[in-house]
C-alpha cells in the first residue's frame, strides 16, 4: 500500500477515478476563538498491490496538540478490487466536513489509519493573524 496523496483542502471530488483537489492548506488564520471553518475536505489517494485485494478499514482522526479529538473519528470501508490483468488498484476518497470548530489556537494533526495502522499524518496550524 502506498499513500500517494493525503491533503486537507477547500474542496475535492472523485470523478471516474480522477481526484480533483482545490486549495490544499495547512494553516488557518483566525481572529478570535472559537473559530468555525465553514467547509473543507480531506482527500486521499491510495495505491494497493495485488496481495492487498479485498476490504480495508479507513479511519481519519483530527486531534489537537494535547491528543484530544476535535471531531469524532471519520471511519469507513474501502473495497479494493484488482482485476486479473492489473497489478494494482487505486482508491480515492473524499471526506467533506462542514462547520469544523476549533476551540483554541495551536498545532493540530490529521492522522490516516488503514486497517488499524497509521499510514499518513498532516500538520494543521490554527494561528492568530496578529502574531
């Protein structure tokens, strides 16, 4: 398994296997707390090899610098089907999040786990523009 892309962005779509990403970011400037981000998406692209054919559990966590969940974990299943004439399969995923609320400034992290094993991590910083 190879995580080819894992991004926090303004918007994303998966159209016929093509992952479209708009506005990838890792910094948020907020004038006051709490701050609500109206909408965003977590997008990913994972390449699986023939031996990994089958169902896989996907879990995404957004945690603050104290290790506390900002939102409940986002979980789902990926059905990987590799055809007889192919050596790999690519699976895209888009998790749309509305009204993401941050209670404090600081460093956050978005973790991606597949089948219970962490495969990727993204930093996210929520900062006061005055600093």
